[in-house]
C-alpha cells in the first residue's frame, strides 16, 4: 500500500518493522527463557509509539490515492477482466 502510494519514507518504515520482527524473533529464540515483562513492555511501546504515532505519518501520502492503491492490490485476472 505504501509502495503503491509512493510513500517517500518507505525504506525507513520497512526498517522499523524489520527491527520489530528482529526483536521479537530474538526474544523467542533465547532457549525458552523469554523475559515476558520485557517483551510485553516492548510490545506496548511498539503499539503505542509506532502504531499510534509513526503510522499516522503516512496518512497524508495515502489520501487521494485510493484508486492507485486498489489497483496495486488487484490480481492479474482482475485487471484482465477489467480490460475486457
């Protein structure tokens, strides 16, 4: 969706999501000794900080580009049917 809309900070946004995945993967790989408190704290910070703040930054890049985004999600079959 962000790529289809041409979001200018996509690389940074992807890197933030990758850091989230890396942290969670590391937390669960540690020989079953998950620090549940630390993991919960991280998840709360992510949900509140990232989703409530950072994800709002791309809203203006998406506004008015709904058709472009929808087209990017259409399958090749849907595109072929639309051209017929």
